[in-house]
C-alpha cells in the first residue's frame, strides 16, 4: 500500500507545467477580455461583417456562380417522377418556345408562392395553338367542364417553413444589375434545376435546411430562425 | 479561422453590452405598452389571439387540467395591494384589476438559456422566439418562466379542436403546433414578417403603424400600444420615454417615482419588453 | 346589369384543398414526409381576378351580426378562405375595434354544426329534404292558394334593419299581416322609452368621453349595453386626458363595467330608482343645487327620499350616497345611465326615469347627452327587439291565433321562461318554418328548416339602432363563398317568398345582391347623381367604394330635445320570507343571451368576472356562502316559484349579499356539440312579471330561495387565486397621484 | 532479438505466496545462473503489491494515459464547444455572449473526466497486455488460491530452476518451449 | 462453535475462511436459479410491461394523460429521475471513496453496490428521454455535426445533464467492469458452455500475472479518483437543473451539496436493502457479515445527519433570506396540500435514521429491511417535494395550482422499478455479486496481520538473516 502512495503522485515538474499552463490560460483570458472591452480596439481587430461567417463557408467555391451576384447553393437531388393529370412539357414551353417562367408562374414576383397558372391562362393560347394534340385535348376537356386540372405539388416544403418567392426574385433578379428579366430561368434554376430539360417538373435540388442555409451563408441571407420557420 | 473571429466578435459585443448598458445590435426592438387603466378586461384581445394564431380550443376537461392554450390571458384580481387594499372589505368598493398577460418578450429571458436545443432564442428583432419544429418538448423553458406564459401542446389538438370545416379558418402563416411542442405569444410575428416583407419589397424601413398585433388591433379601448422601441417616432417609444421606463435596468430610475409605467417582476431581472401603466383609482 | 362588373362570388372560391391541408399538418412529422413530391394537390383558379394573388391576404369589409350593435368588420381573405375578422376602421361606430363576440363570428361561419340541407318534419321527426320540396310545402301552406292571410301569419325575428327589414315588411304586407315579433333578450327598450318620453328622442347620443363622471345604474356599457365597442372607445377617452373621468357603478352584481368602476356600489335589486331619487335629494337639499328644472311634484317626491330613508331601502350607507352626490356635483358634466338590472323590474321604467331626471337636474342633457336625429330612411332603421314581443307571441300562440310562423335569427324557446309554457304553445302552431344556420331549440321544433347562409356568406345592409352623430348604413357582404352548397341567402329567400306571395314584384331582380344595388340606386344621391334620371346607369365606382368602405354615410338632421319630467314614485320590492334572495340572470358579452354558446372560442374564453369557462355558475357573496355553508365549486340549489336550478357557485365580494347571479347563455338542450347539455339557463326559472310601462319582462325581479345542494359541482376556472398576494402585479396608483404627474402634460 | 539457444517457460505452482516469494528472493541472489528477476512473471489470485519490492519497480504507464486523456478531454472540450457555439448559424443577438465560458467550463470538466476515464481504460488494456492471446502456461488453480511463477530459462538452466522450485515446496511444475516467431 | 460465532460477530470477516470456499460460495450463487428467482424476474417483467405500455400510450397521445399542466411542466418524471440518479451514488461512494480511504470492509459488498450504480443510472437515463414531449427528436440534445448547422444550446443544464450522465454511465460501467475482470477470470476457469464463452470474452485474457495486477491496481485507483469528482459533479449538475432556474424554492445555492448528500443517503439506504436481501437469498452470511452491515448503517446515519443539516440550512436560508415567493413555497410545503408528503419526507429522512443509532437495530437485518425501504421512500418524497411545490407556487399567483400525477406517469415510474429489478436480477445470476478476489485479499491481509507477523518473527529467529525479509529488502540490496 505504501508503494501505491508513491507512484500515484505526479512528479513535481509535471504539476508545475500544468499549473503554469492553467495560469497562462487565465492570464490570456483576462488580458483578452480587457482588450476586447475597448470598442475601438475590437473594431480594429475585426472587419465589419455583413453576414455570419462560418467554418462551413470555405466549403463553397465562391468564384463559381451561374451568373454574377450569386453563389450557387450546393447540393443535388434525384427527385422521383410525379404523375400529373396532364403531362405538361416544360421543355417545350421554355426551351423551344422561349416563354419566360414568370409568364405562367406570374405570382412569383408578387407573392410568397409562385402559383400554378390559372387554367384560363393555358386556354389563352391553347384555344388556338396545337388544339389537336392529345394533351391539349385533355386540357380542353377540363376547361369545358369548368374545372382546373388537379396538379400535383412537386416542390413542397414542410409546413413549418416559410419561403417567399418574391424576395428571392427581388434579390437575385430585380435588384441585380447584371440580370435581366429574360434570364429569370437562371434564377429559378438555383432551386428548381434546369426545367428546360424536363417535361413534368422534377425535384432536382434537395431543398433541405442545409441547402437553404448554405446558400444563405454564401449570399448573405438571413440566419434568424424565425424568418423562415413559422 | 472563423472560430477565432467569431469568438473575438462575440466577446467584444458582449463586453460592450456590459459597458454601454444595453448595447444591442438589434434591427428592431418590438415592445409594448399596456395601459391597465384603459383595459376593461373585456377579453377581446384573447379571442383575437385565438383567431390569429391558430390556438387550440382544448375543451372543458383539458382546461380543467390546466392545459388551456390562451397565449394572451386576461387575469383578474380583486385586491389592490399597491394602494393599501391588501384585503377587500366586506363588499368590493372598486372594480377588479385586470391584467392582460402575454409573453413579455424578455430581453434577458429565463426561458432562452435553459432550452437544450436552442428552440427558444432571441431574434435580431428583440423578440423572444420559439421555433416550433426545433422544440423537443423538454418544457424547461415553461418551468423557468416566472410569468408562466408558455403553453405546451399536451395533445395533438388539430382533430379535436378544428373539426371540419373549422379547420378552414386556420391561418396558413403559422403552423398548427402538434403534440409535444411548446408555444407562446410571438407578438404576432407573422404580421411583423409580412410588414417587413412589404417594406423590403418597397425598399424602405418598417414604419410605425404599418401593422398591428391582433390584440392591439382589436382592443376596444386602445389600451395596447405596440411598436418599435428603436424607432424614436413610434408611439410605443414615446410612451416608454414619457413614463421613463428603460430597457437594460433592473430598477427603473425615474425623476418622479410616482410616474406610471413598470414591468412585471422587474426585480427578477428578466427585462420584459412590455411596460404596464398602473391602473388608476379615483378613491 | 348588376352582376357583370363585380362578380364577387368567383374570387371568393376556395382555392383547392391544398391550402387547408397544408396548414393542418403541423410540425410533428419529419420533413421528408410532408415534403414528398406529388403528395399534395394544388388546384389553380380557373380564371382568376387580376388582384387575387395566392398567398396574399386581402381585406374586405362587412358587418358584424353577432349582436344588434352592428359594428363594421373586415375579413382577411386568402385563397378564398376568410381567416380573421377585424373591426372596420372606416366605420365610425366602432372605428376598427371589435369585441370577442365579433371575433368569433368566424366560428359561427365555419361551425361544424351548421345546418347544411333543408329539413322537413316527417312522422314527427325532421328529415332531409330538397329545397324544391321545402319551398313547395311552404307555397302550399302560406302561398296565395293556401288561404292563409292576415294575422294568422307571423314573422318572428331578432333585431332587423336595412333592406332585410324592407323585404320582411313587404312579405308581411303581402300576407296581410302585421304580426312581426322582434325578440331580443338583451335590449335597451326601457331606456329608449324613457328617452322618448323625457327628451323627445329615443336614442340620444351619449358622450361618455365628454363626461367628468359617469354614474351608471346597472348599464353595462362596456359589455352588453347598447353599443359597447363605441362606448369602450369613449371610455378610453374618458379615462385619459387631463382630467381623468370617474366611473361609479351601482348594481346588484358586478358587471364588466362595474369591474372597471372607481366606486362600485352594491344596491338592492329594484331600488336603483330610489337611489337616484335619494341622490337628487342630497344634491338639492345638501349640495344646494338648483332644482328649478324639475316640476314641483317631482321635487316633492325627491324630498321624501332623504338620506336615511334611501339608505334604509337601498342598503347603501348614507355617507356614501352623500359622497357620490358630491362627486356628481363637482365633476360636471356628468352622465347618468341606467339599464340592465335597473330596468329589468316591474318598476324599471320609473327607475330609468329617475336616473334621467338626475341627468336633467345635473344639466347633463345637451352636454353629455346630445340630441340625435331620426334615421333618414325610416324603412331601413333598426327594428330593435325586446322581450315584450316574446310575451305577446306567447299570448298569440297560446290563444291559437297563429296558423303559420316564419322565424329567423332568434331562439324564443331558449329565452322564454318556463312559466310561459312556450314549448307547448309553439308546438300548437300548425306550420312553422325556421330560417336557421343552427339546430337550436326553436329550430328543432319547426316543421320546415331552411339552412341559410352564415353572416359571412351573405349580402345585406344593416342600420345600428344606436347611431352616433354620423349615421351610416353598414354593408354586409360575403367574405367567402358558401361552405355548404345547399345553404341559401336569407335575402334571396325573402325575395323568393315575396315573389311567391305577390308574383311580379321583384321580377327584374336576380337576387338579393341585385335587389340591394337597385334599391340603393333608387335613392337619389347615393349611387347616382342627385338629379339623375331613373334610367341612368349606376355609378359602379361609387358602389365599389361603398363596398370597399363597408358603409354608406347618411345625412342626419339633428332635432332638438323636448324635455319633460314627471317622475312616479317607486315601490321597492317587498321582502319575501319564502324566497329571500334575488336572482340576477346577468348577460355577459361572451355567450350573450345564449346565441354564442356554440362557439368554442367563446366557451373557452374565461368569463370576465368569474373566469369560469365552459359552464354555468352562480355568483354569491361570501356572507351568503358562509350562511349556506358553501365553498367555491359547491352546487347551490336556486329555487324560484317557477323552477329550480343547481349550479356551482363562485364566491366573491362584488355582489349584494341578497343576490345570486347566474349569467345567461348556457343550458342549451340543442345547439350543437359545443353548447348542448352545458350548464343551466337562468331565464327558465324567472317569475312572471313585466315592466308596467313598456311591457318588457322583469328579468331581474325574480325572488329565489337558496340552499346548498350538498355536493361539489364541476366548475372549470382559469386561475386559482383572486388576490395578488402582495405582489406588484396590477399596480395601482390613486387618481390624485396620476393627476399630479400627468395632469399638466 | 532472436535467441540462438532454445528457451523454455517453466511454471511452478505454489500453495503459498511466501514460498513463491522465497523462490524469487533466491533468484535475486543469483542462486540460479542465467535467470534474472526480469524473466520472472508471478501469477497470483489476488493482488500482491509487495512483490514490487522483490521484482523491482516495473514500469506502469496508466497514469500517463489518464493525464493525457484528461488533458485532451479538457482542451478538446473547450475547442469543440467553442467551435460549435461560434458556428451555430443563429448567433443569439443582443449583446449576449455566444461562447459562454461558464457553462463551457462545466462541460469541459465533464469531457475531461470522460476522456480521462476512457484513456485510463485504454491504458489499462495496453499496459497490462490484455486483449491478445498470450502463453497458455497457466493453471486454473491460480484463479483459486495458488501462486504461479513463470520463468523464462534456457534449456541448460532448467534443472537448477526445478531444483529451486522443489526446494520451496512447489506443488507442480510445467514447462513449454518458446517457439520462435 | 459458540466461541467461533462470537468472533465472527465481532469481526468483519472470518479470516480462516478457505479461498476455495469463497470461490464455490460465490459461484454457487450464480447457478441454478430457483423458482423464486424466476418469479422475481416475472414480476419485474410485468412491472416493466406496465411502464412500456404507459410510454407507448404517451408516445401516441402526448404528455396530456400524465396530467402535466401549465404550472406543472415537470413532475414525477423529473423527480424520479433525480431519485434514480441519487441511487446511483451508492456504488461510487462505497467503491471509490472507501477504496481511497482503504476501508477494506467495503470489499464484500461493493460489487452489487456498483451494479446498482450502473443500473439505476440506466434507469435514470430513461426519464429525461421519456419526459420529452417529442421523444423522437431526442438526438437533438447531442452535439453532432448537422447539415443544418445547428447545435444544442450548451447553456442549458439539460445539455449538461446529457454530458454528465453519459460520462458517469461510461465511467461507472467501466469501473464496475474493471473491478470485475479478475472475478470474470475465475468464472471463466469454472464455467462451461455459453458462460465460458461469455466470461472468456469478458475477462479479456486476464491471467493474474504481476504486470496485470500492477496496471490493475493503478487503473482502479485512477478510476476511483476520476469517479468521485465525477459523481459529485453529476449530482451537482442535476441540482443545477433546479438551482439554475429562477423559481422560488429551486433557486437555492445549497442545492448541489444538498443533492449530493441526498444521493449518498438514498444510495446507502438502497445498499442496506439489497444487502439484506442478497445475504438472505444467496446465503452470503459469511461475507456480508453483520459488522459490515453495522458499518454501512453507521455510514448511512452519518449521511442522514448531513442531509438533515443541509435541509435545515435550506429552510433557514429561505426563512431569513426573506424572499417572499420562496418563503411562500416553504410555508406551503409545511402546511399546504403537499404537507403530508413533506412531513412524511422529514419523518422518513430525518427521524427514522435515528433508529440506526441503536446497535440492536443495526445488527438485525430484518428490521433494517423495512427501515431502509422507508428511508428510500423518504428520499423519493424529497425529490417529489423539490419538483412539485415550487411549480405549484411559482412567482405568479394566477397560475397557482395543485396537481396530482396521471396514470401514465405512475405507470412509467412503476415500470422503472421493474426495469431496475430486471437488470439487477440478471446481473446477480450472470456476474458474481460478491467480489471473490477482494474477499480473498481481505482474508489474506487479515490473516497476515494477525498471524503471519508473529510467525515471520519466529521464522527469522530460526533461520537467521537468510534474506527472508521480503517486506524490508531493497531491489538493489546486494
């Protein structure tokens, strides 16, 4: 038992090192604390920040953006095919016919939701154009019955999330001097993927919280939980 | 690297907040004044809150168990200890004392530090926010709230409380909280959000009177005044100024100590954003 | 012509189901469940209005029909659903404010217990029917070929006004009847009658905001009396400013107004008038006020009620009477109001007269009681109801004078005391048609039940009975398309009834909306220029402006008061050995007269005084309680000559020791899941008796005996304390301090 | 370190601890040539701290593990917590510290002990050579009440050792060749 | 024989006891479970099932049926959690503290005490999880890297709890395990079949050689050194759950020591209970002797006095501190609806231990069994009296309320005892509940102290200085 007592005590110099280390920590803390208490010095030390910086910011390649004034959010997702009542060809409308996204999804600039175009808007063209195609016949059938096709929601956020289209469009499109309304599809593509290559829209971005926050980080969006969670 | 920078920034901010007494990097500081002398205790605010915020009607049994969900409750007391009526004599000489109690949006909130998952936190708007989908339901926040103004979803209410078609009334700007989630008054954050949204879309700042909270809007006697304390033109700021209540102090230092305006349980150092103006009695 | 420009129905359509589903899902489920692609449907509008944007709420104005005050409201409509009601700020009546009953109109609209299809009585029970069958039966029973006409036919409604009133009158005229019973338990008929007699106007403008002191004999002007929201705004002004007004309330049991009084006086029921006379006595004989405005016989009468006699009868200490009188004199202009319990006695009229006499004596008439005008369009003016009509109806039905009865917006079988035996009398009427939104007690006994649209789905014009200096017609307009497709607008039905009885009258009118537009168009200067010809098209912009404001201001030409004072002596109620207590069936602004008992928000909203929810309770004084050996929550048995109630007690000191107060509103035997079988209805055990002058039922004149039922009842209450326990929760300062600090600012 | 001469391990079981000690004492006094105390392992059913006195102080590194584990826990805790707090996306605003030293101290303390304990355990496993197969020159009686002495000897020295064992009333002797790896 | 029994009664352990007997006695206790054992297992499982049913019901329905309400957001769950955490201090106390103090009478009884530590900790761990409104999100309390970039709130004492309990559970399991390794080796050498495989695996090659013993000794000492501050910190942190709140009656600086004392107290009482039961059922009379029981009782009595003193200190500081809400809570505890519980707690916790002052009682196991159970009832009440009255009477009078737990809460609390019992019952049949090697050590040292010194001296005289002086020789002695 005596042998025990001898071995379990740390050697003096080890404990000295420990206490020195601790003392240094304490002194550093007190010193740093006192220095930082002076606003001017603190201001010198830190550059004014526009956004909350983070250890993750290095993960984003800040040079790569699809268009000026934006850093593309990272993340891909392989969405499943959604069976819509009418197989709407996005590619035909956007790529071939060069119809602006905002022509149909007209609420996106004015409201939180982009909205599915009212059936009357479809019929505005399709009472004349391509009336003999089977999909248009389907549409006409609905219209004649006085109904709208029951479209399925593809990009659905959880119900506790508040996302507003208008503000994102404002930031990336309308307030962005490098962008014109004609190029709105590039803005939409940030979260919706390239719809010019799709018929029925498919989820192409994960639209998870991480996806949102990474983009917010890179582009200076908000980090207030309550702004996006309701 | 960001760690060090954040550390330095946070500490410097903290230190400044100590030195400068209430240094805040707030965008807004939403605050309220409730004039108890004007409050008639009619309960309109409470029902307006039910309508605006998707509050569940829990029913008689659950209300009896103390599981009611009134974010804004109007309390009623019969005695008036402040003017010496510690006990009411044989018959009431005055009316009662009504107290509309909603979350006081404390600036030094006791609920925030105890939340294990940071579902309760302080927003840059000076709001004491509760993020429902982050909440794990430890209920520590409610236990630590001296005002007892946090309400817990003890059940899933959406089937019982909103039988169809009552569910069509639900406000889509707020979630319907499910079981196991703590909730409380948000100062109608959805209205704040939408006003800020409108203002941002119009490239301006939110102005006083752009929006009202549901309770303030409906109050028949305009006893509730709500607004941005940082906006010096706002009515609420003027009232705080007039009655010399300040944030950042435990004990209000007033030129005239008789001046109305106090915050509930100031001595607990919770720094509520709601100032009550004393009820006046003509005796 | 009327519809094409402004078709509201289309954009009020509910947008898809997704909006609703999305809200209800909550945040329980992990995100991958709710955010699955293709799990939810989103159905766009077929062809939307330009200004309807999904996700953006729009406010539309309308009118609140939750009580007869007729406040303006606006509703937030999003994706075709109305989500929230607020007061309409353009409406001068309530200037943007709303009470809890108004807020709850939504729940009346969305109520799960709404009537959704027409019902017809088959083999003694109500069974679902089609509109065609129901209307055919009505045509058979009341149409031109039915042979029914004259006073054998009657309408029974709540307070009506506006064009509804016009169409009702037209229908009654076509039927050749003048039997229109207008029933309203909570009313101000006695006050109106007194004003009419003593001032020459039934609805003078009250200016609480101008008063330095308000003395109210039971008039719960912050809760249920006349136009509470407007008075609340005035009250706010009354309480602020340099000289904060003082509120004195004298009543047998504390009302919401009493709970805000600076001085609250418990007065023996039925002696409020004597108290007023006693105060006049003090004012004249002690405070040396000039009594020359009063006729000599009134002065003599006053002289008889010196302090000691008044004190003995009313049970109020003499020094307190003197103090009140002094305040009345010093804080001129004052305002004396009387209503509720003061008016609900056989001597109610005299009591209110005595109060009005005080106003005249104090010189308040013309100061805080201002002259008002008659409504410019008498056919649209409010037809305020009362309990007189209930009594009349009971007599008419009991004596077999009625063959057919249409009723709407009223529930007489709930409001009628048992001694009237109204159920049997009602059943004896051969043909009864209910125009109802809910299966209430009366509807359940009808032969035909027609589900009508809720107040939020319907068009209409309304004129409040109490108008301030600005006279307005309030516009009711749908905030949403009907939830239940088989419900119909009451206005449309009235038009159909009129067409049924006198074909050709309203041929060119499509529906009630068209009727309203053309009827208003017929008034010069409203929708057309002053000198426009009859054929000129309507100014649609003006019409839209009216709809947007929800109101139309009507010119009012103020007529002067014609004061006349003649007060009669008031007999104070005798003591009764068998029934030593008084029953006060007080109205509260949540369940009102019982019509809101099916609204869960109001059921769960704690009562302002007792903070009880979901049930009935009896308020008694601690002295009474200890005499009876009761503790809070124990059941008390209240026995009157007409019946018995058992109800848990709430004990507090804001009540006269001889009074038991049971708020009305509960005790429904029908009326849906939220109301049925809850609490008791104090109106049922009222004794017979009516005000001798107006014929209003003496609601507060019932004598009861009290006994402990010997067991605990269930009384759910918010808050378990009545006291602040010395904490600074509701801090109080004296008015003197406040004057010192804020007065000069 | 391959040895040229064949070696054997010899296990002697003793009924009494003192007998075993005497064996070692004899070896210490060079009564058996070529065998030193460094080649001796004692197997006993209970702990005998006093054999250190005879066998000499043999190294024991557990406490180093403990110290480094605890220090690691402390420092790692400090940095981990501070990093987590500083990178928390919602930075609690309004002049309140984000990196809260007081609460972190509590957690650092817990982390220090947790890692100290874990490192101690690892140190124990490593230090006592557990968790890998070793010589099976063993007897069940050792876990009951007998003391075993295992000696590594070259072939020529086996007999003297046996003699020594027998001198001290050995109960049983077993041997086994050490195979070259 | 008569003489022998008296000596046994006076001594901690009979030093003449044969080592083989120790082995066989303990190993026998692990074999051949009788009917009664299976019955006990059955009862435990039944109790556990009640708890599981309640929890499943609560999971599906919400926290409502537990009868929690607005002022009472916590109730039995948290008080029972504190109770079990308290129980867990017994093993640490006996094993670590007494080990450091060289009180070797701990040796026959520390194993089951340590097992109790571990199992009550495992029971306690359930409660903070169960009491969450959204159990399925409990992992959010753990600091792990998430794509969303959010972390737990490290300022929350509940997160401290998570850290502390994790550390404590890890440490106590390791402590129990390390202490058991030599015994597992014994088991390995005596077992067949699955047991042999299990013990072979678990004894990780323990052969009892000097290197292992050396490291073992050191490790055990270090573990004890780590465990004591850890145990104190764990219960301080549990106390911080309350003391960090601003509620009257919780915001008390003396809570951490008070909690630690209470924890040791309830742990000791539980040890007495299990001591008596094990001694009877496993016939361990020769190892769990009455003198050891008496020592445990004395220890319990001392801690009971410390606890009572801290109680009084708390009352006094509240009373003279004159914080009105706190004072109201204190008065309400004595006179309000909770007073039967509170007075019951004071009786069980402060009055009942005075029975332990009597030697007769200290030496009668069958009297001690109910006493120790009542001591623990008192300690359970103490925890309930900490949680409930404060919530009933907080700062704001409007929400004052009295509440009784709902059936779900009772069910889960009931089930937790089943869970603990089940774990413990399995333990005693799978692992040696008396430390064999340490009893041997104890016997060895006692015998050595008493007889061998004398023998050695006699031998010295006979043989001369032949070097047989192992205790004094130096390594480089020649």
